C-alpha cells in the first residue's frame, strides 16, 4: 500500500486527491498512467453518482463564469411532452436556435451543459441549461418557442411570440468555490430522474500523471489531522501557482485517510 497524489485540471480549476493505493490494483493500468488522460465521462449520463457530481462541477468551473447564463426551461400544459425523449428533442431544437442566433450575431460558438429532469413528485419534465453568454437574456428567453422568430419584427407593436412555458435566464454568480452552489442545485432531488449532456466544444477534465510515493502514510496522517487553516497553508507551499480554496480529510475504515484539495490557477479563477 502506498499514497498517490492524483491531479485533475479543467481550465483554470484543479482538484487534487491524495489516496491510498495498492500495487495490485494498479497492475492493469500501469502502462497508461504516464501521460495526461481525459477523465471518463460518467456512464448513462446520470447525476446521482458521487463521481458524476464531481465531473459536473469540474466541467462547470472549467468552462463557465460570471458572463455566462443559467437558463431554466419549463412547459405549460399544452406544450408538456409525454416522454423525456420528446422533451430532449424540443430542447435540442431550442439549442440549435440559440446556436444559429449566436452565429448571426458574430459570437463564438454555443457551449452548453444540458440537464433534463423529471420531478420525483410531480413527474413534470423541465430543463436546465448552462450556456456561454453574449446574447441578451431577453432574447435567450424569447427563443423558448416552437415557432420561427422574425427578428425584424421583434419589439414592434402587435408582434407576439408564443412560448412553450416559463423560462428564466440568470447571469451566473460564481463564488470563491466557482459554481459549486449551482452544481449542488442542479444535482438536488436524488429521487428525481436526471439526464445530462453537453456540447462537444467544452474543455474536458484532464488527469495529469500521478505522483506515487510522494507522501508517506505518516505524512498523510499528519496532514489529515491538522487544523484546516494549517493544512491549507501546507498545500499553498506545495502548489505556489495555485490559490487553494478548500481542503478536506475523510477517514475510511478499509483504507484510511483520503485528502481532497480544490484550487484555482492564480490570475485566472
């Protein structure tokens, strides 16, 4: 058994895990550990798994910030789709409309994370989209319609756009922890059914080559039992180019102490 330092970067955001590993557990993957690896996207696109939630936070923090939007999309009674598949076809039409509008305005291509949810109590389907900014929020909301928009008539008296339901576009409000609060909100209600997808042009989490044997078991125990502010100070010295925002130590009966660190590259996050 030895201690491994695992680092995952997504844009300016970094997560560090210090975890115990056994030589036997690594035999099957030893050959592919020496280069940067794209972190595997969670299977089945579900959000009820701990690793899936971490992956979503990495994507959010690595790709979106204060200039971007969180859009909530619902359906009224007449527009409510019968199945999740029908709903996802509707919301993809919406995203195509937004992408086309961005192109017409000379903006960078659309980047998004889409979450489709069916409520555990009501059974009603709705969507959350995190997307890059640039289009005015009222236009982003206006495009939640099944009909073609005549942009030349928008704003003229008598021109009305019938929307599919309630829609709200909010500017993102990152904190020191980035978009952690939004990530928690998007993954709430574990009994509800959620599916997620994203545009292909997002920057993906990348796992750097691990540092094995950098830490002794004794050192890990010392770090795990330090007061949080002292542990943060220690990691600041280890990673001088990063701003440490959080450290956490958890003890597991089977393996011992695990340490988790979150950080932003200085001058960026």
